[in-house]
C-alpha cells in the first residue's frame, strides 16, 4: 500500500483557525534556504509559494514532526481544538 492509499484511510475535521503557526516569516525567507519543513512533513502541510511559506493545516496528521524538525524552532504547534483535526478510520 502506498502513502496515497494509506492517507485515504484518514479524514479531517478542520477548524477555521490553524493550530500551526510560522512564528517569524522572515526566518523562513532569509535563514532557511532548504525549507526543511517542506521535506520532513509527511502530510506536505508546508509549501513554499513565491516569497512566503503557506501552511495547509487542514491536512495535518498531528505527528509533531514540525515541532522538532525546524532547525530555527520557528513553527508553533499545538493540538487542534476538541472535535477538530485528524479522524482515523480502520480498514
């Protein structure tokens, strides 16, 4: 089973407010040439678009990778409000 097939087994109940936040967009633009969050996030939540980082929080798997993966500690991560976020389905 590939990653796309596995992701089909999860659903998301997205809030209107993001539970992920880039603390300082200037750090992404000037100090992080590799944009590592766009690489290590398994849900591809982070996308570099033009001159800024776009955060598509609606598809977050809540794995916490971004909490520890950003070398500049520039991503604020918290659990979504109760009732929102990822919903796992079994088989």
